[in-house]
């Protein structure tokens, strides 16, 4: 073929003569040693294949061929196009206040030694797989790329490894999806939406002067973004959407996304019961506790006309800590737990949406924790849509003190999450981004970030004056028109509406809100100001539930748990350990892990699903559990609990990522969404839960009282003083006891595997009832295999949970007993080991307190009353005096020891939780035990 012709749509048409020969030589080299070929040529070879002219292609005059002898111009043009795709976001018009310097140097033709004439001679096909309409040559191509990559929407996706994803995103951008024009009706609907969003904030600002609402003004189009995401989710048959966000803009989301009526919202400001305005159609649901919370922490649930349910999670003021809770609720909405085996995950059933602050996203580590969940088996939700509500400021803190990255979204790039930045003052662009984000998540099942960049019209709250700390920013804000005004003017200029139309719409919507408030004032006289109280079922401190299981049923389960699938061979030592469970069942030596497994088996047979997570939960931190077995020959896994007969629900156990806050929040959320699942989280060591303290403080301990949310989550906190040092001894049980009130949870410290078995079964039976509450278990380490903590089959079959246990072998001579020793957990087994059968200890009686909260006061009092000559009541603990149970139980102990001496036996107050040296520990522990069992000092 003559060098004077090129072929349409062939990228190699840019080369002729010696240049074409050179490229063909380079292709041969590329096939052998690609590392020796210029990167730009490698890119072309990968995209377009071999540089050959296919017979039959239409030939045209060589007016667009590259200058002879200068093939590098073509390569430079390819690099320029790549730079626009990669760095165009830095030059994009994404800042409404125009207060950020745009960086264009990296995408200028001059940076690549190219001229307009150079580009005009290069065919457009070199830049695109499918050339856009009206793009005729390289100059048009570069102009087009700049128009789509530096407009009101900016893209970051080159950090994504998967070629399919990058190609899909690039195609969406470059085929014009983000330049689609809306119809006139769509534009009018958009203006109506923005007018409602703005007037809602304005009405509250003027009517309820000085009341905090944490306005979303400056990011009004967040509602538009939600609208498009939800519509796209509906079109994809998503059944449940779970939303998490902090307080800024929350009231507008409640009103316009959850459809909480205007009068219902205004009643919250007017201190009139909002239940007077609850819609009668039943589609909106809210829950309340008896202490309540501020209005901008509250959530709601709404059923849209399509049937899709949307929930906004209740959230405290701790910004991002609600993220894992929301993802847990999302995962529970996606899991089918009704069948035996592992829960069946279906990501298409649910969608999680998290709204972040621009300062909080890089500033709070919990964000990164949940990003890490995205591809993990037990915690994925099949893609979360993250919205950064970016008002370009913290409380008063500017960017230079807020983060070390260009964008607040940058931490997500390490997880290959695409990022879309969009100007919040461009409603139509925001609308298209919403559709794009939901479509990407639906197609790829991955997280995506929408960085909605706007500003904050007022201060941190409406009583705050931001000009005190941020004068320059707020000069710009004061001069900046609202997005409603800007968009209204745009539509007037386009001839879609008139100026009068815009003004009339504004007045009509404001009048609608005034009418709603007038209704609130009319109804105020009917408000009876009822005080919500704790449900009666929750006032029961010691629920009496039959947890017995027939002996034959247990024996069958025990045998089935020891049957492996064909050709499965466990590790030799483990096989022997498991085989001993057959003998243990018959000989009253059922240890902790064994009893726990039997409990789960009976629970799923009863139709209650179990979900168990934690670091190393499958095996157990102390190699005690072995719920999931591994074939020693090939690593295949086998879960015995998936193969027991009569199972009527799923059993799922996952080893979790190395995080406590994220996983505890996730499991709490899971249990909120599906209250019929026994959700269990185990800390590797009890004090690891320190990292999740915010979840206990702000959710698990008080959510029922604040928000009316029920949870039956089980928390296992390994605890016990065995000389392993400060961080591997105490679970900090005092913190949970300090938060104990209003029967908000159970706190237990069992000393017997059988009692633990019945405690789990009791908790499972409470699920789905009004009396349900979380369970915190101070679980053992040393006692896991201790003979004195073992159970027998009879205890499991016919027993029940005992809040207190009296020490066997003591108290047979009531008149001789002079000392009552009370305590809990491992130290009580140490004491039992010391006194053996009780011979020589007639002066002593011992009561193990198995449930610490609610404290079994009446039961303990009844036991003490049986011993008329008791002179002293002793509380013994292995924890330091300022820790553990002593201070919590002290007031009750004073009442129980009336007329008797009350003594503390244990370590002195310490700033650390324990000794660090094993020998020092042994000496201290021995001293505690000896002092506890000693005869009272005779007073002469």
C-alpha cells in the first residue's frame, strides 16, 4: 500500500514510511521484551494490537499522517491524552467558591512540545476506541477530552487495577454520559426539589431563631444526589437501602428522602409530640426511647411506592462511628439466614450509602476500617456508595490543618475505589453522577466515592459566627448566590421557565411550609406530653426461660459433630482432641469450647440463626473452639455445625479483620437489622475491646433508651489473671458495669461451662422479644480446659442459667460459718482448687456471682440468711481494687452485710491492670486466695 494513504479508524494510520517500519520493528520487540519498548508504544500495542493495515479498509488521502521522521509527536499526543485522563481533575471546575487554584500545567500541549498544528495532523482514532461524534482529528480529540475531564465533574480512576473497570468508567465519561441534557420537565422537577431543600432550611432559620439544626446549605444538591441513587437502585430491584450520616444536613435528608412530613419535623422544633403528625399510611416508621435524643441524631424508615425500604440510621455526634453500624445493617439485609449451613449472601438485595464529612473522612480511622471491609468474605456489602459532603472546612479548621492529601477522598485510593468529584452548584451534573455511582456499584459490586464539593453557608451550627475564625472564606460565602437561585437563573436563560415562575415557585413552597407550621400550632393544644417509659418486659431483671434440652438430642448432636465428610482428614493432634469430646460427653468433662458448640447446635435446631465473628474466632484465640476445621492434606475447610440433623437456621462464623471498633459496630448493626440472629463478637483478649469503646458508649449501652432500638448482641471478652501481663489479663469489666443501668444489658462472668451453655441459650430465646438486651460475657482463658469448670451432660440437658452458684462441699454446718466469700470468675475456681472438698473450711461459705448485672441481690441475701453466725462478708477479686467489680458492687454489698464486717480481698489499687512479671503474679494471686479462705481474726 502506498505511503500516501491512511485508513479510517486505524490508529496506525498516523504512521507512514520509515515511521511505520520503526513501529513494526518495535512491535516485534514488544512481543519478546516489552520492558525495552517505550511506554507510550506499549500502551498503543496493548490497546490496538499489531501495527498493520488490514486489506479492504477504506483509504483516504494522507492529509492526517504524522510528519515524516517525527513519530514522537504521535507518542507525545498519546501522553497528553493520558495526562488529561489522569490529571484533568486538578484543572476541573469543581469548586463553587472558586477559592482553589486550578492546575493546568500538566495538561497543556506545550508541556509535551506539541502545537495545535501537530495535533490537527493526527487522526482521532489514536485516542479513542470509539471516536465521539464531531471529533475529526487530534486537535478535536484533545479539546473534547479537556471538555469532559475538566468541567463540573472530575474523575480519578487510574489507580484501579482491573482493566474492565477502567475501560467501563472511561467509556461512560468519553461517550458523553456526563454531557447528557435533561428534558425541560426534568429541569423543572430539579428546580422544584432545590426550592424545597432551600426553603426548608430558610423556614426553620427564620421561625426557630437560634435553634441548632446543622444546616446542609451550600450542599443542597446532596438531596438531588440521593434522589438519583435511589431511583437507579429501584430500577435495579434493590430491596433495602441503609443510609448513615452525621448531623449536618440530616434534617433535610429526613424530610426529603425519608419523607418525614414538614409538620412532623417542625413539631420537633416547637416541642410538640411529632406522633400527632405521623402519616397514617404506615410507610414512615420511627422508634423512640424513654430518654430520647436531639432531633438531628434521630433516624427513620420509609417504604417507597416501589416497595423499596430506605432507612436512615440513628447516629450520635461522633461523626463517622456510625459507618460500620450501617454496613452491618446492610449485610444483614443481604443475608438469607433461614437455611442450614452458612448464611447465603446476595449483594443485590441491599445497598449501603455513607455520608462523610470532608474533614472526617481522612481524619477518623474508622473510615479506613470500613473501606477495608469491602472485599472481605464476612463483611462485604457488595459495594458501598460513599458521599463526601464536602463543605471545605472542619468546625473552624481549614484544609492545611485538616489533612495531608490533595483531596479528602485520597485515603480510599489504596483500596482501588474510584472517586468522582462534582461541583455542588451544578445540579444537573450532580444528578448524572448519582446515576453513574449507583450503576458502577451495581455492575462491579465495589465501593465508589462521590466527593460533593460545596461550602457551608453558616457556621458549625446556626449560633456560631464563622467570620471569627474564617473571615476570607465567609466573605466569599456572603457574596455567593444559593444553588436554587443560580439554577433558576440558568433555566430562565435557557427559556425553560420565566423569572416570575421561579419567584412563584419559591413563594408557594414557603407558604406550604408556613401552613404546615400553622397546623403544628393548632395541634399543640392536643399534645398530652406523654412521658415514654421503659417497656415492662425490659424491667425483668432475671428472665425465667426454659433452656433445657433432651439428653438424647444432645447425645445425637455430639456424635454428629464428630463425623467428617468423606476423605476429610483433620490435623492429627486436633483430630485426637475432637475425638476426646465423645468420651468427655460421657464422663462429665465437657469443656468450654465443647459446651459452646453444643449450645450453637441446639440454637440453630431451634430455628435461631447464629453469626459469630472475631479475630481468629473459627479456631478460637486459645485453640479451644475449632468451629471450622482444615484438611491437613489440602487445606479444605469443613464446618461440623453445617451438618447436624434438624438444623432450621444458618450458622456462620468468620475470622474478622484486625479491627475492634469497625467489627463491633458492624455486628451491632447486623443484629439491629435482623434481631432474630444470635450475633456474637469475641475479642481476641478482653481489653482489645478498648478500641471499640465508642461503640459501647454511644450505641450498645444506650441505644434502647435514646432511640428505642433493640439489640441482643453478645460480646465475649476473655479475662483472667494468669500472669500474662497487663494487656492480657483484664477485660476492663468495670467499664461495662459503670454503664449498667435500666436493665440495658446483662453482664456475666461464668465459672462453669454448663452455665455458659445455658446463658447462650437464654440469650437466643430472648431474641425478637421486648425483653431482649445485649449480653456482655467476661469469658475465660485458663478456665477453658480446667476440670473444675467443666460441665456434664445432665447439667446441659436439664439445667438452667444460675445467676449465683454456691461452692460444693461447703456450708453443711451452718452454725460454724463465720465468713461468706463473694466473687466472680476465675479467682473463684482458684479458690475452689485451694479448698478441694472443703475439709477444714467449716468457717467458710463461698458464693460465685455468675451474673454481675443485674446483680442477684435477693438471691445472695437468701443464701447469707441461712448462716446465722456470719461475722464478715468478703468480696474477693483478682483485679486491682479500683478496677473489677468492687466499686460497682460496693453499695449492694453494704446492704447485704448489714450488721457484719465488709472486707475487700484483692490486689491494691493500681494504675496498671496487673503485674507484668509471671513470678510476681503468682505470689500476688496466691496471697489473694489465702487471704480469702483464712479464718476470721478472733477479736478478744
